[in-house]
């Protein structure tokens, strides 16, 4: 979806994060993705300061470790 533009239907805090809701062209279904995956919130200061040196944000890596720990324990909540 990089480089594509979509009309935003809604912007909301759901499922523990900010999400962008949109329609794909010629499709009535509403899709949503994390707002952090878009430019709707502007450039993340961590990404801007990292200037391409870091591939992942610390907060995202910590969230990933929590998910992996839960998977090892038998499931994600």
C-alpha cells in the first residue's frame, strides 16, 4: 500500500491503539490499520531522529516480546 492514497472514513482509538479506517477504491468494505503505519499522525519523532539507523522502535520491540512470551505460555489474549 506504500505510496497509495485512501479517503479516511474514521480515526479512532480501538484495540489498544489509534487506527485509521478507510475504503479501498471500488470496495464498500471498511478496512482498518494501525495509525502508526500511515502518515496520518505525521512522522514519529523516534523514526525522524533515528534517520534510518534503527529498523524498529523500542516500544514496538517490547510489544513483540510480550506477544512472543504469551505465545510460549500457550496463547495470546
